[in-house]
């Protein structure tokens, strides 16, 4: 392990694992608690349109994806409320629209077609120093935002009507939160890719929710679980030379299976056996 720290790409990968765990742990908890997993999936896939536009215009595809994702997120919220359309229908439309735009603009880009594997399936080992800078800035913004506005976020997540009664800026806060969801998705695309990113925003939170339903504790535990899963997947992918994105998600699924299985077995133990076990431990 220590010899790997001599390589800059591996140091960058560890930094990305740290920032990804914080951003996805916090934002993922908000997503799961508000039951907007499908919405985040729509934003994730619509970001491909910005990548295609970025390649066509000759700019950093991540910048194109950032703009396109934020606009898509706000567009989904706007059209689902003002356009008298079902929320899931609007998400499906934006999802397919983003993917179609991305494919069209990549096809129209002069020269050789770019390699999209990093964006579709992720490669944490290709994270650059500039990528780390963007991830660090977003991590700081998310941390400060949730620290200063935690009570408002909590009310909006679990009792929106109460927040409206007390004249809290519900619409403005929800727009900011959905924009942060979009930006979190974009800056972490290189870690696990567009295809698998939704898992990084839901699996750690599902594991954490087995142990606590308290919003704050669930958020912290999700960050820890994300960090364990990302680093474990990174090490496995490096040792046996498999794609890092798939390895990270597989590690998280294994963690989910282990925790779920242990809790199931614990609940299946006869009451007398558990009581005797507790007495033994006390003694």
C-alpha cells in the first residue's frame, strides 16, 4: 500500500475517494430521505448531453456537463410543477433528451470520436489535480451549506408544509439543493461513471439506514461507508486490474449484503439465545 503513495495518480485517487465520500454521503442522504432517487438518475444521464456539447465546442466536457445538469435539474422541477405533467414522465423526457443530445454532438465533433469509457463507466485513477480542485471546492460548499441551513433542510425534507407555514424559503432552498445534487453528480462522474453513479448516491445510505433513521447520523454514517467502499474498490481494481467504477460499486453491494445478512441472522436468533449471549458478554 505504502509504495502506491509514490505515484501521483494514486494519491489523486485517494483524494477523490475522500471528497466523493463526503459529497455523495451528504447529498445521497438528502436524495434517499426525499425519495428523489429517480430524479437524480435522470440528472445523471442527462449530463451526457453536456459532455457531448463540451466536446463539440472544444471546452472541458465536465464544464458542459455541469451547466447541462443544473439546467436539466431546474427544468425537471419547473416543468413537473408548471407543465401539468407527471414528475416521472418529465424525468424520463429529460433523461432521453440529454442522452440523445450527447450522442448527436459527439457524432458531429470533427476528427476521431472521443473515448467515452471514463465518463460512462468511470476511472478514479484518471482523476487529475484540476478535478480534485473542483471536488474540493464543491465539498467545502456542501459542508458549509448543510451546516448553516441544516434545520431548514431538515424541515423541507420531512415536513415541507410546516416550513411553508413559518415562511421558510422552501422553493429557493429546493432549487439550490437540486443544483447541488446536479453538481455532485457531475464532479463525481470520473469516479464511477454516468452508468453507475446513482448507486454511489443510494447504496451507502441504504446501508446506513439499517442502523439509524436519524438524518444527521445517517449522513455521517453514509460518508464513512462511502469512504470504506470507494477505497476498498479502488484497491481491488488496482490489484486485479478491473475497472475501478464497477469495483467500487461491487464493494458497496458486498457491504450491503454483509450488513443485511448479519442483521437478518441477529433478528432470527431465538430470544433465549440472545439473552444468554448478552449474559455471557456481561460476565
